[in-house]
C-alpha cells in the first residue's frame, strides 16, 4: 500500500516538475529529450526479463556492459558531429570519408522507417489489448491513423510541433519511471530480512548459446544517434553536450531499475515481454503493473516520435536540404504505413536491429578515418576497434528486442 501510494505521488510530482514552462522552453532539455526518448524505448520494459533469462543475477553487469559500449559508440558519433560534419560540404578533400558517411545515412534511414512502424504497432497493441480489440487488422488501422496524424502535424506545424509532442511523452514516461523506482525502493527496504525472497533470485550464469542474443541486445540502448540529425535546429556544441547527458541519464535509469528489481527476478510463472514485467512487479503493489502499462504506451509513442524526428533530420541531410524538413514527415508516415500494411513488421525487427548495428559500425569507421587524418592514432585505433565490435554484432548478434 505504501509502495503504491508513494509511486503515484512521486510520478505526479515528477510530471509537474518536468512540464513546468521553464522546462518546456529550455532548448537544452528539448535537445536532451529526443535521444533520451529513443534510448528508453520498449527495451526498458523487456530488458529485465530477457537478461534475467540469459544471465540470471548477472543481469545488472550485462546491462552495464551494454551501456558502456553504447556510450563509447556515442563518443564516435559525437566526434563525427564535431569533426566530420564540417567536411561533408568539401567532397574533394575527404571523398572516401564522405562516401562512408553517406552510406551510413542510407542504412539508418531504412532502420528508422521500420522502427517508427514497430514502435507504433506496439503502442496500438498495448492500447487495444485491455479492450480485447488487438486484432492485426485493428492494430494496423490504429497505426495508420497515428502515422497520418504524425504526417499532417509535421507538414502543417513542422519540427517544433513534432518535438513538443515528443517532449510531452518523454516527461510522462520519466514520471512513470520515477514512480516505479520510488515504489521499488520501499519494497526492497521491506524485504531486507526476507531470506526466502532473496534466495529465489536466479544465480548468475552465462551459456554459449545465449551469447548471440546477448550481443544483439545493443539495440536496447539504441537511440542516442538521433542527436546527429538535429543540426538544422541545434548547434554542434549543444548536440554533443545533450547526447552525453541523455546517455548518462538513461544509463542511470537502467542501472538503478535493474538493481532495485533484482529481488523480484525470482518471481515465478511469468510470460514473455511486457507481461513478464507486469507479473514481476505485482508483489510490490497493484498500482505498479498499471503504471507499467502507462509507461509502455509512453515508451512506444515517445520512441516513435524521437525516431521520426531523427529520420526527418536525416532525410533533410541526405537531400542536401533540398527537401524541406516539414515535407519529410509525410514521407516518413507513408513509408512506415506501407511497411505496416505490406510487410510483417515483426519479421523485420532483426533486420532493423542489424541496420542500427551496421550504422554504428560505419559511424565508428568514419570516426577512425577522421581521427587518422588528424594524426590521432590512439583515437583512430579505438574507433576502429568499436567498428569491428559493431560489425561482429551485425554478423553474430541475435536481437531479442528493439529499444
């Protein structure tokens, strides 16, 4: 009872604080919100049960490793914002580097189209499931309506309107997460002396067969690259700073949540995906599973909007600014709708995941080439090693879920 009451109170207080006028008009917060929304996507909901099954109690360390790898890849993207973007208009001086950069943009564009469709399919499924209306046809119809709204709002009001929608959903999602964490703190303190609950925590383990899935989980912390394509709105220094903040805040949220939910990993009779999180949190309070459902809706909508914003900026860059940013949103909506209606979106999740890993590999390669051009041998070697790691994920990883 106490845990549930505190969770709701903290969530409401956080929502009020995040939606203050001072926050809404803060450019730095808006620039943080886009990558943060994408990083804390659906992966936040399913990462705990997936890693619990893969490595047991070592889930916290596995997630920490993924977050460190993502932060290092983010460093390569930040290097490219600072050092490669100024070269893109000078093709003759850096022809090979620019070619790899452009190729990475094409790869990412495909991944974004699929991810926007995927996030909205999950959103529609979560929203319709309590009403028993989650048939494939109904889900596709709702997703089409959402995409049409995105396209019209983006065309009519432009980037600012889409960004404001995305910032509001991020605020709601962060408020829900704050409430969940507060409730879990109270619960964990109440079971400190409960040996039976603590003994039920699965032992740490790792099996060779689970390594491909573990490699593929980098996609759970994907999303920081959206800062790369906000150049028409924010300058390089602000994007570099806010990407760091988004990655660090997301890392803190993931790790704190993993640590607090550790005593609940022994909960039996759980299903896969979101249902697993719901069952795991049920012993804490009846309120927390309801908050998870609300968080699921916020996660999918904010992540979809964040990727739509990233895709819009990406298409604007690919066309050299010839396509107005407002006009990219109807195109994104149209292509994503075609994916929803003409393709089994879930069968493309693995392909989209590999596209993100391939994009990161190409970005690390670009950073390595750029650093080598500047005589930064140590940095070039580090970026090259990251590129190799990402290529390994493309070839060997088995994505368990998109973030």
